[in-house]
C-alpha cells in the first residue's frame, strides 16, 4: 500500500485538562477566602476540619442529583424535574417510614415497616418519574426542557396533594439513620464513584457521550438511541429520589416544598464543572469539583460574616463565567 | 468472509430488485435494480437526484422501501435500522461525516463494540491496541487517542473509512468517499479498496468523478431520475457513453425564453476564491442576460452565490459592479448595490414559515427606508406588497395567511416578490424551481425571462438540465470549486454540460 501519510498529526488528547482547569479555579477561590479570613477574621478558612466537613455535607444532597444531571447534560439534554422529584419522593417514602404505633401517621396501618420498604418504594417512584421523562423525550421527540418542565410541575403538585400540604414526621430510627451525621456524604461518594466508572468504563457511558456528541452518528453506529435516552433519564430520576430520601431522613420530616430549586443548583454544579450544555463533554470528576466550588462559596461567605445575598450574586456570576471560559477554551483549541 | 452465510456460492452477494420509494410529491426510486458481485467494485452513477443516495439509505436501513426486494447472499434482507444492516454484513460510509466529536479515534471506531474486560468494563488498553492494529493495516497514520474534533476533514474521512472496514462486512457501501479528501488520500483510499476487493468484499462506490470510475470500478450501473438505465463492465465503455446514459432524456418541456437585448456588463467577478471551497471563479453578467450555472453536488455553486451576496464573503478576488470595485461584507452591502438573492432552500433559508405572507414579503424591503416618525410606513408597504403579490399571482386567500400553509410554488413566488420589491438590478437565483409543480414552474420561468427583458442581470443556479438549457443565454459549468467552462446558448447540449461537470 502507498504510504500516504496524513501530514499534520493532531495533538494528543489530554483527558484531564478540563478538570485541571476547574481545579485551579477551586484552589484560587479557596485561597482568596483563606487570605480574606486572615485579614478580616484573624483565622484560617481551610485549617478547620469541622468547617470543611459541614461544607461538604451542605452540598452533598444536591451533589447526588448533580451526578444524575451530569449524564443527562452529557447526552445533550436537561432535567428540570429533579428538585420536584426530591419533594415528591420525600413525601412518599416518609409516609411509609413512620415509627411504629404513631397514631397520626399517614397510613396508621403501615407504621413500623422495615426500612427497606420506604427506601425501595421511594427509589421506584423516582425511577418511574425518570422513565416517563425519558420515554417522552425519546419517543414523542418533545424537547427535554419541555418534558422535564412538565414533570417538574406535576411532581411538585403531587407532593402537595399527597397529604393536602401537611408535613409528614416521626420516621423510624432506622430510616432516620440514612441521613444521620456524615451519611449523606458517604452516599454521595458511593454514587459518584459508581457513575464515574459507569461513564468512563462501560458501554452505558460511551453511548451517553456518543448521543450527546452526535445523535445521528450514534444511530448509524447501531446504537438504540431511544432506549439509551430512557435509561439516562431513568437514572437521573432514581438519583433524585435517593436525594429526596436522604433529605427527608436527615430533617426527620418531609414537606411538599423540599428540594425547590435543587435542579438549578445541580445544573449549575455540572456547568461549573465543565459539563457542556451542547452535549458530549464533561465528567463526574468535573461535576464533583463544581460541587465543592459551590460549597466553598456558601461556607466562605458565612465565614466572612457577609450577607447571604452576596453569595447568590457571586454564584450567578461564577455560573456564567464558567461557561464563557469554556467557550473561549474551545475557540483557542480550534485555532491551534 | 461470508462465514455468516455458510456455503453460499451464488453469483451476486447483494441484489436489489425492483425497489420503489416515494417521498411526498416525488418518486425518488422507481423500480430500480443493482447487482453486486463479491470481490468487485461496482460504481453507481447518476446526476443529482437520480436516487443513488436514497437507494443506499434503503440498503443501510435508514429508509424503508415502499416496494421491491433486497437480497443478501441469496436471502431476502429486511433491515429496519442501521444496526440490522451492520449485523447482516453491510457497512456504509455516508456522504456526510458521522463521527462523534469530543470522543477519541478509538472510541469512535469501536462504539457499541468496545472490548470488555472480565468485570464487563471497557478495556481501553486493548481498544487502543485494536485501533493501532487496524490503522496500521490500512496504513493510516493517526493516534488512536486523538480527539476527533481536533482532526482535519480529510483525517476524519479516513477515520470513517477505518470504522467501516472494522465491521469486517461482506458489502461495503461508499457514498462519495472522496468529496473531502485530496489527491494523495484518494490514492490511499484506492489502495485500501483494492485490498478489500482481494479479500472478497463487494463494494458499492458512488461517485460523480469519471476518472475515479475508470481507475477503481469493475462494473457500473447508471440511474436517471429515479429509474434504472443500465449496467455494464467499465472496460467496455467510454466516458461519453456513460455521460449519454446519465443525461439521455428527451427534452419535451417548452421554455418561454424571450430573446431580448443584452446590454453592458453589470456584475463582474474576478478570481473569487474561498480557500478550500472554491478557487479562481471569474465571470460576468450583462444587463438583460441570464447566466445559468450548472454543476453537480459538491461543485460549490451555491457557495459562490453566497460569497457574492456577502453571506459568507470570499477573502480573495474582486467583485465589480458597473465596473467599480464593490466591497461586500454582508448581505446588506450587496442589497445596497442592487443585488437580490433567492436562496437554495426556501424552507431553511428563505421563508419565515410561521409568519404571514405580508411579513415574508416585506422583510427585505423594510431594511431600507419606509419609516415615518420612527414607525414603519405600513400603509405604503402593504400596498406595494399587495400589488407585487397580485403581479406574481401568488395564490393565497389574503396576505395574512401563514406561509407554511402555501404550496411550494406559491412560497417560491412569495420569496421572489420579496426580492423584486427591492427593485434589484442583479438577481441571483439558486434552484428557483426546485420541488415545485409544473404549472408554477413555467410561471416562474416566464417571470424570470420577463425580468431579463426589463434589463435585470440574472444569475441562475440550477441542477435541472432542461431548465439550464432552456433559460440561459450563457451557461457556466462548475466542477469541485472550479469553473470548468462556458457554453453559449446555441452550442450547449446536455452531453457537453455533463462532460464539463463530471471530470
């Protein structure tokens, strides 16, 4: 055969570049708080183990959702329903988790059930919501924004209707244990590890990236795009439900309004973590760094005794800045 | 090879028999046939719209046929999805690139077939090795870990080819595989094809390029207007025979062309070049003249029109209007010079489908003037729009009808009305009658020749041979971004045009 070499070899793909960039942002923000801490408070921001663990605890519930949302966004979609699924699942699972003999229980005949019952029913509920999202998107071809917006409103309505707006309380000790202490962090880490592996080392992950990068190419490569989309949204629903169970267990009560705006925080974490809203790019590791950036900002502002209002404003600026930075990085890459 | 089909010993590996496919309003394929022998390259030839790509998409499971049968190794083949086709041993390189950006070369090639380790996880090491082996065997020098978004178009095309080969299929379909690659890579591709041939694979090769046909193909089949014309061994025919088969239709339509006085040059284009797209395009159009531009898909005719109108300006070369240099960086510059441009795809780049007729007609007019005290002078605009719609006989209950409810022909008339309201001196028409019925077609033809008679200089890009021949005073033929020749009205024939268009 002729040796028709293809002159210019492209640069070798450096897989962790994007994550490294975000990590630098995280280090920069943390150091800023550290310096401001010494100047204004006379103490260290990072050198306080308790503060750091509370910081992670605060964001780990939304972090669980962000893992599911990350794979949805990588596939080129969006999930607005996660916060509402948190609220609805919290209600459903708590109603089956009430302590034995509690007279004002939602189902007086169903108190003191083994913890597996509320856990499984809650997870199944979220899975079902996710499957509905996925099936609508894959088979009716309505945009993910609309399908999940519908689920967002419907699930929130369901949560309110479930007890006509009444909160549900008094869970069994074993259910409460799901949210105790650092349990949410542990659950988050396990979920993150599973999905890090799933996205990087399984066909499930490869298909997800492929669909986000070029759905037509995925189809002609023989991938069943519709089925894969249903799976992706089902997983997102399942993880939202898990977050709902953790929130309810931790608060020892479930309210219909739980999880409001979580979907947007989760999307923001993913976006700050370098997950591209046009699909095909991003990683669990990136989202995890994005989540920690969120945590640092929240606890940093509290530490500096600044108004919570500033937090929100800075958060908004960082979300936009992260995407602008990403667009510029892509442009630069093209030119080289 | 052929282990899936066991002891199969027939003559043809793939047989297409009497396939018919209809799209709304068009019969894309009308009882065509195609028979592929193992270990040969079979070229499929035809003009634009002859139905080649449609048939390939049917074989690859992208479309389902309305009638007829495809047999693979003697057995009827039913493919409903691309996966079915791959599983039955048919791989395809599509005309457009189908790669996943942001993923690596290795991931793109082995998607859905990734090697797994004992834990069921993707074995990246082995996948890299498999890719290196495959690329090595095909002599393609690419890093398996390179990200596809960083590759050049030619490199991407080579990845597509490697991916198609990796399926180890019995039939490989290549739809215009050389449209994006250079001479050296074409040689490389042919070396790969010869190797595949020697291993007994049947190859369907779709091309517009005559010289490629004689270099690589053993047999060829010609389609014309969705119909089967014939199959011959490529050793027994000449280039001219094939061209005659491709264009051999009777021209029965009558064109209302009026011979009118042709005046001085209005538009002159000198050495216009958009690197990598078209090169050294020079022509001029005179007052009252209709210049037809003919060429096959990939001849970049539309790109030239877009460059002149400032949609994608070309960095090199000159555009002169009335003998003076014109700097055109965007469409409004072009409009200021009296140009109008009817785009190729009326649904994508022409109409505002969900807006009403009036909004569609006035959109070009209101970019200039017609404002009173900061408000649109709607009364005058509406009056002009109504008059123009009536002149062009746009069939609509009133101007408040949504454009999507109009027929294709009326949409096209509406778009012409939009541009005529700007009173252009130079009118560029890109496929002015594509996909519209015969009646509307001849009305538009009458309109075009009438405009020329009024002294408008007209540039008309058309893929319909009779239209080009019937309407043009002069014909410019393009081939892959270059002007390959000019023909005067009295000397132009279908065969001459096709010889210039398909080098």
